[in-house]
């Protein structure tokens, strides 16, 4: 086992006086923006001992700068000496494991988890997508629960992560005391949660929100600026319409993360700018600098989650003998941008994309 800091567990306990003799040992696997944010918040409680599993670069950065999680009100939670490891051996003692890697990394990660996790460890899958549980079930024998993070977290500087949007987390309903302990700690530090029996509805509702990630990445604009320009909203509305059609065919009532029913959102997006600004104040109440994680991935030269987002809509449409031309075109453009093509979806191109998609609609 390798750790960028020596005596990490001791340092972690020293950050929180009054720690209980047997705190819940929580492991965050995938120390990116969401993982670092949630782990840092949980580590504020003496009832949780948090360890992070991340890459060497992240471990060294955390050793040098610590970790800071800033909430929507500007309040900061800090860890001076976070326990960050680059190998999985330390997972053998984890009681609760938050898996926050991207969905495309699961095929490589899950066999490693299966090797190191104890039989009674509880695993929480926090990926975007609507077909995540089967991936876990194929490779893990441990109980797996779903959790969905609808808010956005951005990395501001080394070790500094800021939440930029609202909304409460969604957790699959559970009677497990470990889940309830985590929910309690998150709530005490401003992260509200809701437990649902029908987690599939929540997955589809989150997928609807995530369809904008591709448009944001292609527009190369902050989210707020992008949403204030109607041509981009028209593309998003068309992409959502394709998903809503699939939901109707599957008899799925997708969970709404906003005060607006999901079926009304395409109408809202198509309104003129002056009316949209009035009706969508909560939707626009995000940091002016916030961008989608897909934009971040492209800037970093990483593969994106496009196959699990807009690509999932295309796949489901094909299975149902439907078509999803808008989402299919967005997938194609993102994949080209991943390969380094200088593609930017400007306002004119957004209109052309809709025209092209309309031209291939089945008669």
C-alpha cells in the first residue's frame, strides 16, 4: 500500500476532536470532484473515518494542499491531512464504500474491488447512467445501493472543490445503519438527501439533466451563458423529447429534480429568452463559471461519459424500434471532439443540428 502522507489515519483523527472509539470507516473510491467533496464533508464528523483511493497525482496534491469543500453559501470544510492511498489494500477494512469514478471506468475497477472488499462491506454506486446496477451485480457479491448526485462540483484550485448548483441527493431506500449514518452527517453539513424506493425513476430523471452535458461541452460556454441562448435550449429540448418518448414506452415516470415536472421542461426551454429568464430563475441560479463535467473531461484529454448519457438514449431508442437523431448527432460530435477535432457548437451550428436531425426522422 502506498500513501502520499505518512501516518494519515492519525492525522485524520487529529482534525476532529472527540472522535468515537469506532467511527464508521468510509472509503471514497475515485477521488475526483464529487468524491473529494463528499469525502471531505463526511470527514468533518468524528463518527466517520474517511479514506480516499485516487491516482498518484491526486495523492501528492492532497498531501501538499489538503482538501477543501466549499458549499453554496461559501462556507468551507477543510481536511489538512486527508488519508489518500493509490492502492486498494486499505479497502479490506472499509465498512462503506462510495464509488465515485465515471461509469466508463467500472469494467476495470470492479474486479479490483471484488478482490479487496470484505464480504460485509456496503457499496454505494454513484455513477451517472440508467444501467449501472447490472455492472456491479455481474462482478460484486457485496450489497450495492444506488445514490445519485444531482448537483455540480468544480475544482477551483489544487485541493479546492466548490459546489456550484443546488438539489438534494437521491439514495436508494435502505434500513442499513451505515447508510443512515452517512445521510445524517451529510445533512448536518448542508447536503440534503431523499430516499426513494423507485431508484430507476431517479436514474432517468438524472439522465434527463445530464443530456445537457454534451451541449455544454460542445458550446464551450459556461452553463449559465449556454442556457441563456435559445438555439442551445432548442437542441436540449429536442434531446429531452427523445428521452421522454422512451420513458413513455417503458412506462417510467422519471423523477423531477426541479420544481417543474419533467414533461414541461422542453416547453420551458423553447420559450423566448425574456420569458425563460423569468420562468427558469432556479435553473439559472448556478455559478457563472460552472461548466459540465464533460467539458472538464474534454479539456483534460479524457474519455467522456457520452455513451452512458446521450448514447444511452440512442441505445434504448434502438431497442424500442424508435429513433433518437438529436442525441445520436450529439454523440457523434462529442466523440469527434474527444479525438481532438476543433469542433464548437455555435448558435448557427445548433440550428443546423436540429435541421439535420429533423431530416432523418422516420416518416
